[in-house]
C-alpha cells in the first residue's frame, strides 16, 4: 500500500539547510514508494492572520462561511495525509511565525478537532495519523532542554498535533548550525534521507482519503 506523506517546510526563507534536509527526505520517501505532497512556506502562500472567529473554524454546511481557497487546499492536504513531516528552524526558542500562521489557519475546529458541549475535552479528528519533527538550531541540546524546556517540540507534539490526534513518532534536532562544517551538514542531510526511507515503509493505522473540504 502506498503511504501518503505530507511534508511541511516551515520557514519563510528559501534555499536553506531546512530545505536541503526536506529535499533529501522527500526524494528518499518517493523512492521508497510513498505518495508525497509538499507545502513550502518559502514558496507557497502563508495564510494571513485571522480577522474573524469564522476563519478559525471549518464550515459544517454549505451555508456557513467558506474557507479561503488556499486554506481549504492546505487543510485538504493535512486530512489526506497519513504521516506529516515538519521541517523547521528554531527561532527565538520555538519556530518561525510563518509556521504558526499556517497552524492557526489550517488546524481548524470542526476539521482537526471538535469542541464538546459543556466539556473541556475535545474530539480529536486527525486520529490515526503520525508525525515526524526535524528541526535545526544553534542552541546546544542541553540548553534547549533545560532553558527553553523543548518549547518548540512540546508545543507541536502536545498542544497542536497531539491535541488533534496525531502521534509524533520521531524528533530530530540538528545543531549547532552556525558553527557546523560541510561534512557535518552532509551527514545531517543523509540522516534526513534515512528518515524518508523509514517513513515511506512504516506500518501503522491507515487513514481513509477524505472527502473534499468545503471551500
């Protein structure tokens, strides 16, 4: 069975180490037989800040306010995927605003999760999917853990992906980027490629391809 993988490159800057890592992952995953879609926030439109609560909810019926076409397309990619691979640099202890904007506008209530009436518990609508995080940073691992408290990873795995039902199966941190040599970077790219090969053939829950999102 062909595995459906969505790669999200969460930096607004083009031609970065993050892109090199993601490209190696994508190429190896496709060689491994995966069907891979790519959202590159350095090339693809970054969703604008919401200006109303309606933009934080997916429509339930055709009478509701419909999603912007680009947001609907992104949401469709997330719902289509069985596995999501997030590539991003650590900025200010977390991740770029471009990635946060994407999450705010795409991981919507009624689509990624659903609030329950009179309950603090929500329904996880993306259950059955898995995720991998690949991040670059200058901070030493011990500093990221002790001072930043793994803020980027915790936010993504617990407050966002996990909240919507997506289980993170791997976190890779490449550091320090600023002082890295060519040989080290080549090794990081090779490791990212290995992740692509692994994810292309990984077993797990199957997610049915969803119906088109209202747009």
